[in-house]
């Protein structure tokens, strides 16, 4: 394989790790926990893994040789920068405990466990993938582990390979499944530990113990670089409004972080729109007003950042989507029998009056996008809804009406962008390379400590890496009950943008200035080699959440 100069240099990078993970490690149990909500229900569902204590690792003077073990690892869900370093940290950790330990990777995600497709991950393989982006070492998949038949099928191959611990690297739903699997294997005394690692560029898997999901740092820096490039072009040509949709699923963390890094003219925050109960017309009017005010100053250009899940947070749209989700879950087969040309009319006749009228008012393309196949969790695939085009079209229509009324004197030309896949497999930043390696190594320590149903945790992440705090938290600690595919299920509670949090307050304090003035910042490419304040800096979101000042 031909490697670029950067690949060759990057392979030699040695991740920085918490001091507690250097040498012998001991696990210290802390306070006992309860779920984020719905405690009584979740306690009944997870009798063997509920209420366990938070674990913190400390340096130990006792040198213990642990028995050799076989460990399995799964990459689950969408890709995120740093996944290979989680595996590398896990590999190095189990080898540090006993050089005879072995690591097996299941191919293409949880489906590999069920279908018994695997490969042994040796030092030669691991070394090829250190500090690289992507999940291509073993691949990923979105198969959900949720049935007894799947668990038992997986147990067959785990027993065959002598695997006594399984690490699942994934987002909120993948780690929910990891906890369900841990509970089942514990209930039948299968002798299999299950450990999770927090992965998602969306930034919505976090709490006091999980300060960041891995990949968020890298992805937002990649998107911010490209947004900065667009803003430089925008300020050079001075003739386009760029509508930029950003990956992030339901939460607006990515959009907010990119706004803090690049200072666009407009950034929409879905959680604020829901809080204020804004309509689609309210949003369009807000954008159009800024466009018109800038035009009056001779500035017929600008940038608009749009979170991927915006459409679901507009209260009226949210109610429509919820009813559509329930209807399609119950009537999927019947709906698919309807001719595509007749599906819109069919849906209109099946919804409640208010939702029927809203659905009928939507452009044909958006209406069709709302009825496309759901994701594996029963949710609308918001990435397929071209919100950026919907908003620019509606803004253009409103501006045209204002021009007729003499309220608008400018020119409105648009460009559209969707940034998603560009960031998911980027080479990890120093932060993600260090963070992910530490998460994997901490997972090996959780295994060595006999834990199951835990998620690997690294805290104090705005400090130097050697001062990071390594440990683990019970996954049930993050649970609440939510409706999925028409049924109430225990799932990890998504962490949305907090409107009273420091990152949003920082944005809100400056957005009016950014709207009217051209205050663009151009972050440039991720710098792996250079001053520490450039290449090791965490996200502005994380700094603000931990009470640090930013420029």
C-alpha cells in the first residue's frame, strides 16, 4: 500500500495518556449510581447491572500478572475519527496485563458477531492503523443487538474463541445494546464481560463522567476548516449566500461548535427553536431579515449554518414526524404497496387534521423525504431531508415579496452544502488520537477489574493528557425510557445543546454582531505538528463547559 508523507509521519505519533494508566493500575469504586430518569422501570429491567458504582483508576505499587484472556471488539454505527486508536489502546492494554492475551475483531459491526465473521488482530495489523481515521481495520455496521436469539448466536462464537470480554465501540444506541447484552450474559452466568466506548461525532453522548464522545473534536475542526474556506471565498466574490447543513443527527452541538470557531452570519440552533416554539415561517423570516439588512449595507453575501436535525425541532414539524413515525411503524407494508405518485394523498388522508394540513403544505420533495424508510431505530433519516434547500427557497420567496413592497433592495443568489462524510473518517486530531487510545486502554483496565455493563470514561480533558482521569461508569446511569418503533424502551438519554450552558451563551452574546458584520474566522487545516496551542487544543465547546475562557 502506498502511503502519503503524512501517513508515514502520523504512524510514529505516540498518544499521550493519563498518568494513572502508566504502569500498574488499580480500580477504586466511587459513589453508587442511578439512571438519568425512570429509575423504577429501569431498575426492574436491569437487575444485574443497575446501580453499580463509578470507577476511577489510580496508580498501584502492586505488580500483578493477570491471566491471559481473549477479548472481542466491535465497531458499531457511523464512523468517527479515532476508532482505530481505541482498538490500539485496548490491544496494548490487554498485552500489558499479559502478553499472551489475544484480540479478535468482529467484521462489519455487530452483524459479525451474529454471523461469526471475525479476524484476529495482531501487532502487525494494529500497527498499520494507529492514529488513522476510518473504521476499515474491521469495518462497522448498524445491526442492532436486541434479541435473545442474537445474543445466543453471539455467545456461540465467543465460547468457541474462548472470548471472555467484549468491547463495543459505538454511539448512544450501540452502547444501549451493549448494556442489554451485558445484562443478559450476566443473568445467565455466561462468563462474558461487556464494555462500551463512547463514539459519535454528533456530540450527544456525554454527561459529567463522559465529557466528550470521540470524533467530535476532529469532525468539527474539519468542518470548520471547510466553512472557513467557504467564508473566505464568500468574502472574496461577495455575491452568494451559502446555506451549509452540518451532520449531527438530532443535536446541534456540531453546528454550535463550528459557529464558535468560524463566526458565520447565521447559525440556527434546533434546541432554541424548539424552546421558543418557532414556526418554519419564523425561521425563514429571521434569515430573510438578516439578508435584507446586510443588503442595505451593500453586502449581498453571507453564510448560514443549519443543524442536520433542525426540521424535527420545529414544534409543529416534530408533532407531524412523531405521528408519521407511529403510522409508518404500524402500516409499513400497506404504505409500500401504494404507488409513489399516490403516497402523498394517501398520507394526507391518514393523519390528524392539523398534521394533515401541515403535511399538505410542504413542498413535494420535502413531503416525500419525510416518508422515506426509517433508520434502524425507527427514526426519520434527517440527513436525507434537504433542509438547506428548503430554507433558501423559502427565504428567496419571502425576499422577492419584500422587493415588490420596497422592503428589500439586494440580490439573493445561493449555494448549498452538506458536510457530513467529509469529517467522519478524517485523520484524528491529537486530542482524538490521545483520547481514543486512553478510552481503549481504560476499557482493558475495566476488563482486568472484572467489570461488565460499564462504559470507558476519560475526564478532566481540558487539562494536559497526563492529568486526565481514567475510569468507567455504569451504562445504566445514562438511561431513560423513550418511544422507539412505537414501543417504550430503555435507551441512553441524548445530550442536547443546553441553552443555559456556557457554549450557547457565548454564541448568543456575539451572534448579532456576526450577523451584521463580516467577522469570519478561518481556522485552516488541523495542525498535527506545531505549537501545542494549535495542535492540542480541545474544542471551544469543551473549554466553555469546563469554565475556561476562550478568545
